[in-house]
């Protein structure tokens, strides 16, 4: 006599449900088990929307503040690289302008202008600089988000990047997320498409305002979320 295998019902999706141990409150189900996160039943409407792990999504302004802190933290590195790559050219241009006598003839001004323009970094040199700085940003955000779930800016403003399970993003998710921003940054240095890439960079961040789960394009590409700690 054979046995009939009855498939088990699917597990409920991650969300807030009545607490089996206390009907007066809700408890967060992560898709596989009950968590320690609870919320009063009467405040359910005000508590939502909540992200993975039962934490509220981070606001646009909190995320913008964290990004600003990260850019300030990276600024000394970027300025140092710029000085290393173009410091001599910039110094020569400043010296060339300051050494031009006030009564210089038009021909002398024209000649000096051409000399200074020749010192200006070429498009290829600027693109190379942007490639290097974009790679540094990619490493900074990718490594920090995977290992700690946040960057320095995120830590200071109290936000964290997580995946659908509420854990730190995987290596793949962390780098895909930042690759969207780095790709737009590199494209902004390319003639003709540079302006469009710059506009799309701003749209990427602003897009979280119209998303119910506060996901920017980079979050949706990597299936990540930014929540309050």
C-alpha cells in the first residue's frame, strides 16, 4: 500500500501578524520564524510601513545626511588624488596668470592663454581620474555595506542597508548597488551623455520619494533596503 505525499502549506510572507502569545500586540514574522520585534496592536497603522526585520524605512533626508557625511569623509582622499594627478598643472596655470603684467599686449595675452590651455588636463586624463575615484567609492560602499551593513555616514545618522531577510547585503548586492552610482558618475565625464548621466544621478536618489519601500534605483537593482537602526 503506497503513501500519498501531502505538500505542506506555504509559509506566510514576512510581515506583522497577531502575536500568538499576546493577542494585544503584533509580532514580526520574517518568513520562516517569529522574531523579537513587537508592536502595539492599536499603533499598527502609524508603525507601518516597516522594512525587513521589522524596522521602519529610513527617510530621504536621513539618507541624504548620511551620504553627505560619507562624501566629506572621502573628500581628503579625492582631493589628495587630484593634487597628485593635476597639482603641477594647476600650480603652473596659477603662476602663469599671476605673472602676466597688467600692461601686457593683446598678443601676449593671447599667447599666454594658449600656453595655459595646453596645461589643462585632457579629457582622457579627467576620465581616468573619475574612473579611479569611482573605484574607490565602489570599494568603500561595497565593503562597508557587506561587512557592517552601513558606512560611517549611515552609522552616525542611524541607518542600515539590509536585504530582504534583514541581513547585511551579500557581496554581490553591495557592489551591484554602488555600481549603479559609479556607472552614472563615469558616464557623466563622457561627452554628449554627461549631462544626461548627471541628471539621472539625481533622479536615482529622488526616486525613493515615490517608492513605498523607499528604494532608490540602486536599491531596486540590488534588492536592498535602507532602514532605521
